[in-house]
C-alpha cells in the first residue's frame, strides 16, 4: 500500500488563525485511491522546521504532499527547504519565468523583482503548473525513493494542481488499490458497551478494520476496507458490515449520512403513523427534530411544551395531586402527559419528556440528568381508540451539562419510538 505523508506549512496554521483544511481534503482524496495517509504534520514559516519535517515525514512514506510556503515573500521558505533536503541549489526555471512575466504583461504591468523567486526551483525538480496563481508547484524525488510534491497553500490553487498533476501519479503508483469506508450509527449505548458487543471485530490487525467514534451521544462504528482492488474492498466491506450489524442488531439506526430523525420519519411514513409530543425539559426539541425532516406534516400535526406544572395541568390535564405527590419528573406524570397528549392530538403515538436538565433543581433522589420518557400507543386490540393507550415509560440518567441532557433526552425519545415502530423492545 502506498504510504503518503501530508505536510502543511504556515504560521497562520500553527497559531490557529487558519484551520488546516488542506490536510483533511488531501487525506480524503488519497484515501479514495487506496493510499494510506500515514501522517499529518504542520509547521510554521521556518526553514529549519520545514526541513526537519520533510526528513521525518520521508522516513515512513513513499510520497510527501506539502502545501503552503511557496509565495514570493520572505516568509515563504518551502522551496528553499526542499532544495536543502535534496542537497541541491535553487536554479532559475526560464520557462516559468517567461510565464510569470507574461502574467504581469497581460495586466499591463512589469513583474516585481520579488516574484522572481517563484521561478526558482531545486535543481533536478520539475514544475507543477499553476493556472490560477503565480506560485508554481514543485515535484522532486527524494533519496531516489520518495515522491515529493510542493503545492501552494491557497486551497483553491492547491486543489486544482493536486487533482491535475499529483493525484494521477499517485493513483498509478497505488495501482488500483482502494479504501472504502462505511459508518454505522447507533444511539442509546455507550462506546464501551458497543465495543463489547463488537468483540473481536475490533481487533486492530483485522482488515477491514472496525473502530468506534462518538459525537453528540451517537456512537458510530467505522469500517475501513483496504484492498488491492476496489471490487475486493467493496466485497470485504459488505461482509464486515453484515457482521457488525449482526452483533448490534437494531441498535444501528442508519449508515453514513443517515440522521436519527430522518430514519424515524421514514418509519412513520411507511406505517402511515402519526406522532405528537408533550415536552417539559426538552422545551420542544423533540418536535423540532421531528419537523427537521421535509414532509413532516404527514406524521406531525401538533405538540405541547408544558414547562410549568400549571401548564401540565391546564393544557394536558395532568392531575395536580399527582404532580404534587410524585413531582413533575416522575414516571406517573410522564405517563399522564403522553396518554393525554395522544388523546387530545388523536395521534397514533405520543412522546412525553420530563426531566431535570440542570444545572439547578437536582436532589439526592432525582439528580440533574434524571429524565422520564414515556411513549403512548394504542392499547392492544384498540388501534383507533385515542382514549385507550398503552404506555411505555423509562427513567434515564443522562450525564453532562444542560445542553447535553436535553439533546440526549430528545434522541432517546426518538429512539424509543424507532424501536416501537420496528416492533422490538428497546434494550434500555
Ligand atoms: P502559496 O504557497 O500559495 O503562496 P503561501 O503559504 O505563500 O501559499 P499564504 O499567503 O501563506 O500563502 O496563504 C494563502 C492562503 O491560503 C491564506 O488565506 C491561508 O490561510 C490559506 N492556507 C494556507 N495553508 C492552508 C491550509 N493548510 N489549509 C487551509 N488554508 C490554508
Ligand atoms: Mg504561508
């Protein structure tokens, strides 16, 4: 497998003023041709640092792609660093000098002397033409083994030059190898619980590899399949994907670009079912997510945000005594909210959420993060009776701050509905 190192040069990158998007983009491009990106490095506009970064990158790579530091100013030192690492001098490239002069002539101007440096390239190297700017790229071979490409830092210029002159060369060296990736998303279990279920599938020596990442409480299982040909990589990916799905079952709600609310929306639409909401601590987040999806009017007509006890009583008819005895964050209250909302909205399903999002309001028995979620559906044998509901209710303890607790509560409510629509008992 072709190993590629990526190096970004620029003070603005190491100081954090500019986010290095070039490296991420280059990695994606290289992955698609089956090359393995072995490192990302970033250094400032400092010649010694650039030289040592090139040397270090070369140790583990068959090719190095550098972006940045080839402008005309004194702080642009990549070409000098490349020459030093190659053990050679910069020499004038007459062809590019002529192009530069022509570039200014077309604008009715004379090339500033400062730009002459942009026509200097290390002896033995070749030019990568730049049709969008004055900084030509440089291509050279290091130690007879490592392909080195130096491109501008300006993303637009770098991308054009990379795709036109660098990628085809590396694709040929990579000889048909391919990396294909699938992300399978889950919600409801922690990363370690998911990893436990995956067992030996997560063995690092395996190909395709299986790994997990977490974002917004969603644990995603990433399958990377790298093989000598694209068709083999796809076959192996499919085989591993089915093993992962076998291990996780319906915990997987979707793949790649799928989002939870769209998956739930699709299930509701397929079953021609409607849903309503009765929310306290989530303040409408569940209905927001349900209506994120285009076409949501097919399954969502209305919902309630009943924040105060008085509102729970006045709008949804939750018994005041029940509120006083059990408290708003309790299974009986969440159950009543779901049951009554379903009856009033005449919906097939109803989701109710009542919890303590914090930072205040927690107690020893009900700490911050305690959230009751209820799901009401038609009672067995009475599909069209909205005043006769069967309710599933659960109490969760979500970690994190207010925003996290509200987010996880809404996702969990949707997840309970998803399991219901799949006709399976939720494992939480
Ligand atoms: P060139 O080699 O094209 O002359 P340079 O490093 O001399 O590049 P700069 O003026 O430093 O040019 O950068 C040009 C622009 O490109 C700046 O806006 C800079 O923030 C942006 N840039 C440089 N490197 C990156 C990177 N790795 N990711 C995203 N933007 C970048
Ligand atoms: Mg720069």
